[in-house]
């Protein structure tokens, strides 16, 4: 007959431990339970065998005396990694190990490949990521990280919904790429005979919904960027984007720091966490400082948008900052900042006043010409979030798009193009609006204290497997 088509466990290993952990050594309960999971360890001592059963909630010992356990030889012959169902009495051995006495057992699925040693895990990182279905069983931190990720998303949704934000879904296929500066993936729709792009950001559709009258919206969006692989970058990743009508960047900065503080407390027990062996205090309020101030503080040079381009290029050369001939002062200032400041900001810090040249969707700063009301939240030397007072003027937005299109024509593959429908939406009126994008993967990395994005993405993009 082979293995069964279904099985009916009536409890979990965690529930057994919760109810019976205080049982005295050597005691029996008279209570019979049925559990299922993988056999992760097995040893036999003549007429007595022991095993460790692991399910999604934890582990428990199996106690198998030959006089009680049917087909004792078959049980002893099970392989590490086999799925089994077990029925028997809950008891505690004389050595104090809470156990299930194996009075019935069923093989549910055989592990046809050798399973790694549960107590040593998988040492090769590439194997861990390719065979996540094994890694989750043998690497406790991997399982804990993805449980934390799931809880984070649940908490995040609840926190926003309690503040009257509505979750929405917007298209993954875009007729033109937009909403961020990035190279898109392209695909082809046969029925329409048209080229489409996997979204690089949901921003422009979400702001259309503000135009449409939804005053607070958010999306937990899978986005795609045709870029390289690194410890911080995966071609597909998850972003939270939200937009709030009648708000500006100050409102959104306060919202962001409060949200991150809340998630840290709920998931780790404190706003003060440890990351990479260093303490990090995520409690609000976070420091706020401009790009210009931070360059002076960290690089020891005074720059501004009025600094001659040739001088900015010399500063770039001095600090080993790569630059292109077409870069204007705003782009050069940003490049200097990213090289000399960002990796050294332990934070958390809101870096403010980004140049308009590199912020095509941000509203002009109300008192600093050439700058925008854009900010990035930098934590542990990396960008965690990006937000701004949204640009609402359709005429200015068209001009910004056209500047981006010129940069694209000049060879910048990450520059935007003119989105005529989005400009049309703005012509119907976008009220004052603040918005933000938060990298969910990087936030999970931070709170789980892991240091590569592959450890927080269940199935990361990998180079083709070599035969």
C-alpha cells in the first residue's frame, strides 16, 4: 500500500512541552497523544531505542521499548529525516527527558536522500540557499528568522490598519517602468503584442489612488530590479510603500521611526537591539541631519549645489568616488555622500535634503533652492527607507520626467521616462501627500541580526547550479 494518504496528529511537540514539562522524573501520565514530524536523531540500545521527533513547533524525544513498540526492527531501521507519525503515552524518563512512548508508528514519507546531521547543520552556504527545504530543518536560526519575518508582516499590517491605512494591490506588470531609479526586467504580452516591465516600485500607482480619494494606502509589494547580487541586493525583494494625504515629510519621518521602534519592541523585547555585535537604539526620535552637514562632518569638506562642478569632481577623485561626465552638482554631491558618509552612519539617522537632480518624484524644498524634501533612514550603515513630501505639480513633474528621459537617452539605464498617464492623474489634483518605501528584507535582517539578504529570503536568486 505504501505510505498513507493522510494522517491525523492531535497535538504538537510544543503543546506537549507546555502541558507536561513539569512532570516528575520517571512519571507517566496515562495520556495518549498522536504527533507527526521528521525523525531527526535515532539511537538504539539493544531492546530500547530513542529518537527525536521534530515538527513545526519544536522537538520531543521518542521512547521505544521493544516490548511496546510494534515492528521494533523497522523503527530502528528508520533513516534520519524520515517523516513519521507516532501514537503513545506522554511520560518522562528517569533521566528527566519528556518523551512520547512509541506504542504505534507509521512511516509517512521516506527521506530518499541522506539528511544532514541535525546538530551540525549545513556548512556550505550555497547548499543552504539552494536546498532551503533541508536548511529549515537543520538550521535553527533559519527557521527562527522566517518566523520573525512572518510575525513582522502581521504586526506591520495591524499597526497601519489601526491608523486607518488601507492595504491595496497594484499591478506587477507596468507598461513603462517608473517609481524608482533602477533597471527593469522586461517581458512580452503575446495577446497584446506589447512589451511590459516587472515593477521596480508601486509608487506611481499608489499615488494615483490618493488622487482617487483613498487618503491612506499601503502595499507590501514584491518588486523586481535587474541589478547585481550582493549581501544587500536580490533581484526580487519586498517593499512596504505607503502614502498619506495631507502629510509632509516631517509627518512621514515620525511615522517611520515610530513603526520601526514598535516592531523592534514587539519582536525583540526592546527598542535597543544588537546588530553585528554592536548596540543599536531604534527608539524614536531619530537624529535628523542634511546631506551637506553630514559630508562636512564625515569627510571634512564643505560642498553645496553652488560648488563648481570641477571642484566637486576633484573632491570625488580625492575620495575615490566614481563619476561620469554628465553628472551635475546634485549627482556629484550624492556620490560623495554615499562614499564618505552612508557606510559610517550607525544611526539611526534621517538624512535629509536630497538634491532635486536625483529626486525626480520629490517636492522642492520650501526654503532650500535645488533641494527636495526627501529623506532616507540610514541604520547600521545602510539605507532602510526612503521617503519625501510628494511632488504634486503636474507641470513640474513633467519637466522632471523630461530631464530623466534626457539622462536615459544619454545612457543612464536607471533613469525614468515620461509617464503621461501619471501626469494626467496629477492634473486632476494630488493633495499635499507624504510617502515612504521601507525595505522589508533589510528590516528583517536588522531585527534578526543576520548580515546577508539571502538569510531572510526563503528562495533567493542564485547563479545557475553547476552540474
